[in-house]
C-alpha cells in the first residue's frame, strides 16, 4: 500500500482528536460534518445548499435518463417522469427501451407495491403489482423505484461524501461553467476523485452537476476504478434530469392507474 499523503496523515490525527463537529450540526442529520480542511468540505457545502433549494419543490416533471452497470452490462433507460414528494409518488412513461411501458408507485398505497404494464404482446397480462425490491422489479436496475428522484440523488451523494470525508486520498475539482443538454443549461460541476482503490471508496470518481439558475441537482455520474492505469474509468451509474419543470401542481390523479390518459387496465 502506498503511504498516505501528508494531508491524509494530518487529517487522520484531527479525526482521532475529535475535531469533527457533532451529528446534530450536520445538515444531513445522519452523519457528522467533515473537518473544514478536508477537500470535500466545500463540495459538501454546495451539495447542502442544493438540497436546501429542494425544500421549496413539492413536485416536478422531467425527462429522466439513466445508465447503470448491472451484472457487468451497461443498461440505458429513458423515460418521462412525474414525481411528488408528499406522499412520495412516481409515474414513469418509458421512451427507450420498452416504449410505452408505464409504472406507478405511491408510498402507502397499493399494499406497498408498484403498478406496471407493458405494451405489445406483453400487454395481454394487464397491470401487474410488484414489490419494489422484488426480483422482477429489480431486473436491470441497481436501485428500487423508491430511490428515484433528484432529492434521493443528492442525498446519496451527500451521504457518500460525508463518509469519504473521514479519510484522505481525495482530490476535488470544480467546473463553474459546465454546460449540459447541448449547451442549453449552464451548471456547476463538482468532481471528487480517489487516486487508489480502497475498501472505503465505492467509486473512483463522482461528478455532481447543479443547475446554476435553480441551484437544483440535475445530473450525477459515478465511475469505477479503471482496470489498467491508462484506461478510462468505467461508468457505473449516471442519472440525468432534463427539461425539469418544478411545482407543476401534480395531484392524486397523476398517480392513479385509472387516469384516462394512461393505458393501465
């Protein structure tokens, strides 16, 4: 194992001496704020502020794209999404693949199950009910539908960075004028990177994109450690929310399979 950097050594001493603040001081409410001299501290401050901006968002519509490495296969999904925070409710209309597939999940409804139906020949079976964590529901997915959404996305990054903030060997870069969606959206991008594989680091590199106008998180990229020194890091997870429209007034009807605009039966 390579020796840690001088910063890593000093930081470990600070942690051992109890230099971090208490859990009650953490905006996440689940983990202590990391030491202010850690490279991830400014990154976390930006992530905290982005999550605070979500406090005024009750619901939204967006075009959702994800790429996930599942069973060594990179799977891409594109869908239109409607999401309401309270009660947590999701409607998905798939665009590619499985065009026309619809999925609804409402927390506290339908016995905790999601409702889904297919198109074409598969539509013969009609609407099916599945536990979000069941094998069929998790097929070609890294996470259940209960983990979808921009709030869950930024919470996941915050939890990751707070945990990684206990260790050294972290490099952080900022790109204040990043552009997404063909240059249509200007964003602040934060990149964290770990030079060497360690058991405490799940990803080699993380990139979080925050819309500069709304301060909302709109994209997350997670990369694994490259197999060879000169190889690019492989994508493991990528989630993008484009054409985001917030506080559109979604109601129970938007998450009701009886909605005449939907094809559930």
